[in-house]
C-alpha cells in the first residue's frame, strides 16, 4: 500500500495525479476540490498518524457492494454488451464473406 511508503511517496503520487488532472479539461476541478488540499494535508500530517491510517486501512475490507454504485450490475451489463458486440461482429464478418465478390465491392 502506498501509505506504507511514507509521506514523500504519497505526496509524489498526489502531485502526479495533480499534473494529470491539469492536462485534462474537467480534471482541474478535481484538483481544486480535492488534490491540492490532500497535498497540503499530507505534508502536515505526522508520520505516526499516517502509519496508523495505513494499518487501519489494511485491516479493512472493501467490496464492490460497499461502494454503492451497483458495480456488479454494471459489470454484468458491460459483459452482455461485449458479448453482443462480438456476436454482431462475427455475424457481420460471416455475412460479408457470404456475399458474391461484386456485391462486397459495392459496400
């Protein structure tokens, strides 16, 4: 876990995120709302508190259902879409192969 590496490593990651968000048009808003404050916070926090936070987070388990975004349902829907796209792509490939050469040249 990144928190175990210490304040400098966390700050470096936050600054990398900040840079990425600055290059992304709506991302700068996330910098203003969160990342800049986290950069300031990580520099002020005591190393012992960061270590305690890291230890506490390691003991915590987080599942997709805890997040509250219906991730399992979204993933299932995404799998169905991928399967449908594969089926349509395969059907499209087969139908083009079955066309006589003069018809396939027109399309």
